[in-house]
């Protein structure tokens, strides 16, 4: 192999590695940059992930199928869209679950893309990473203020969601 | 011995020390000693060892520097903003790779450059996890290893690195176990083929015996555990796959040696195949239990390995290998083990006692074959390993079945005496052959 060819191959390999790393958060980054802001009330559960550090696993009111007045018969891991409506107090309430995203929605409604798994609707925003040094602080705060914890997310036009921050009363936890 | 084996530093250092003494004792002339010194480049030894020392010092220094930087960043990670974190991650990745390439191919510092690119691939893996963390992304736990494996594979091929190839085996195997266990049995069946296709050619090109053997081992282990991902979890199909794959790899090693195709791969590959076969035979020698469901998903991998084994056998027979006795013995062992395991796994009411006896006959035959290699080819390691394997089989039988303490103690004593007697006899046999060989050379020299 000539020197130039060898260099070209090496650069191509490096570009592929960078592309993989860029590809991992690409959709989330796009959603954070272009999406609509939504706040969801959470119900926390707390496991430990050895690969990616510490995280908190959330469950939301909109994760529970029974909280939707109208629910289609969904298959296992079937994609669905939760239609949420903003109340006068600023909170978002479940309206219906649909098999496909509506062509248009009023300004006070959004479609949140999810998957029917293990009897719940999973939206890909159930895990919030917390640094090791803050783990105990956040865990205690969540345990003491379960009813006052919210997550702020962004939702894009395709229904994809990305986590922005965790809010417990006036305390905010986020990656800067 | 092949020339490259003679060139190892320890041998050359010893030779450098001995040559002056041999000249003094008139075993060699000065001229012969000078020729030997030139042939083995004994004057280069000091230069090489100082280069090696430099490489070691650089590597240790780089690791310590890298560790220091990583620790500093980790300590302040929480306070760094996300954009700066991303800059640090990408800078570290690109910096290590580019510096490694520069040192390797521009400055000619091969070892250090290679080590830095390998570090770059480690940093790539860390970046996968850290970027997922920054954006709160959590897929299945094994997905990150899959991404790591793909990125590392690309770089392994780009720089022709056997070391990064080993990293690919490690990371992809972890991905495979998670993926397969997550109800993806059918797709997981593809993994052994993908692993072989992506790394065996690389090992061939860079002539790396380690990567070649590690890849084959990864393929065998992966193929053997695929049946366990099935909802039927048929362990006896797993044993049959171990037997078939072990035989195929042994035959492959023999083909390397017999047909002179990368002959240096022959011994390590045959050794690996025999080890796998021995492991499978040992597990099978314990009393069979039939699988309660006697149902399986179609065993693609087992069929493939059986087909490859038959092809390998045909090639070896046609090549008129000198070791016909070994070929017959090993293929018989593999066939018996495979058949017993399949019968135990698939029959509705198998005679498990008979199958256990057959498996033990196969296992002891294999041990005898390995000892036979040691005796006929004067390979000490084969003789001792074969003997220890037979002893292990005997002792396992005595411990498995309910026998009296007196009988157990007699078994241990007899095995101990046999090992000592056989070992002493074998070493005497080797020494006699060596002495005879030296005498013949002296006579030929005198003539």
C-alpha cells in the first residue's frame, strides 16, 4: 500500500469513528435544538447502570396506559403516539394514544412518540444520568419530594423527545 | 526450528555469552564464531535492548500522563459544560490517533505509535458511554459495546493492528452475549460468521497467530452458546457444537502444516482445536442427562461445523498426511462425542448410561492420542498435558461416583505413581534420543 493510500485509509477510519460518536446523540441534539418545551411530572425508580454511570429511571403519568381515556389495541413493541394537551396550570395531560402521528395539532397539543413495552408506554426519556458526586443529594431530594418532581423535555415535529433537566421544586439538575 | 524462532532475544543473548567460551575450549574456530555472530546479529543486541527499554519507558510514561489527564478531567467533569466536554472527548480521540499514526509511519516508532492508536480505540469506547451520558441516552446495555466494536474494527483494518483486533473480539463478544440473551437468537447466529469473516483475513494478512487463534476461539465459544439463547436451551446441542467445532479447528491446524499454508499458524490452531475437543470431552464424560424438552431451534451452526469438519477431513486424507493414526483417532473421538450429545439431546428416551460410557471411551482415547503425539513427535508439553488430562478423567470418575474412601485413596496413589513412572520413563527416552543424536553428528563430523 502506498503512503498516500495508507494515510487515506487511516483518515477514513478516523472519520467513521467520529461519525459513530456524532451519530449517537444526533437525533437528541436535533430535538433539543428545534423541539417544543414540555414539562412532565415523574414517579422515580432508582437502579444502577455499570456501563454509563449512575442514573435515575423515571416513570410518568403518560407511561401508564390506563391514564389515557382512549387506547388502541397495541402489539408488543409497537410504536404509538401519546397526544398531550397543556392545561391552564401549565401541566400536560394525556388526551389519547394513536397509532400514527396526526397530520396537524392545535398549538396547545403535542404528539410524543413511544413504544408499547412491558405493559407501559416507553418514550426514551426515562433515564436521567446523575454524576457520582450528586447521586446522594438527588436521591434524597427525590425521596423527600416525590410529588414535586418534573422533567423538562423538548419534543420535535416527529414526536421524538429529549431530556433537558430535572426540576424538584425550585432546584434544577441538568448537564450544563 | 524456523529462523524467526531462533532470533528471539534470550537465545541470542545466551549465544553471545557462550561463543567466546566455545572458542576458548576449541569447540569452534574463531571464523565459525564470527559467522555465527553475523548470522544472528549478536552485535545488534545492545542497540535493540536500549530501543526496547526506550519503548517501555515511553509507554509507561504515556500511560501515566494519560492517567493523570483523565483523572484531572474526571475530577472536574461535573463542572464542565456539555460543549466543552464534547471538545475534550473528540480532541482526546483524534489526538491519540493522529499522534500514534505520526509516530508509527512518519517517525518509525512502531511500538509507541501502535500503543497510542490502541489507546485511541479505548478512548473511543469510553466516549461512546460518556456521550450517551451527556445526552441522557440509554439503549440496551450491550448496544454501546456494539458501537465500540464496529469503530475498533474499522481502525484495526486501517492500521493492520492485531492488538485492536483482540479488542474487537472482546467488545463484540460482550455485545453478542447481551444481544443473544435478549431474545434475538436467530440474529445472534450470524455473529460467529461475522467474527470469522471480519478478523480471520486480518490475522492472515498481518501473520498474527495470536489474533488467528483468538478469533477461532471466539467463533467456537459463540457458536457453542447460541443454543443456550433458545427458549429450549438445549445443553446437549451445545456439547455437540463444541465437539464439531473443536475437530474442525484441529483439522484446520493440520491443514496449515501439511499444505504449507501459513505453516506458523499450524501448531497454535491444532493445539486450540485439541483443547476445545478435550474440554468438550471432559464435560461430556460426566453422566448425561437428557434434555427434558428434546426440542431445539434448527442448529445452523452445528450443521456448518459438521460440514466444515467433513471438508477438512477430506482435505487431510487427500493430502496423505503422515499422521494417519492421529487423524483416525481424533475424527473418531469427535464423531462419538457429537453423536452421543445429539442422541442425548434429541431422543425422547435415550440410554444415558450407554451414552456416558461412549463419551468416556472417547475422552480417554483423546487423552491417549495427545500422549501419543508427545511420544512420537518428542513434544514434552503434549506428553505431560495428555497425561494430566487422563489423570483428571480418572480422578473425576472416582469423585463423581459414590466410592469408598479406601478406593479413592488407592486411585489417587496409583495415579500419582503412574505420573512419576511415566514421566521419568519419558524424560529418559528423550535424553537417550538426544545423546544418540549428538553421537551420530560427531561421527558424521569425524568422517
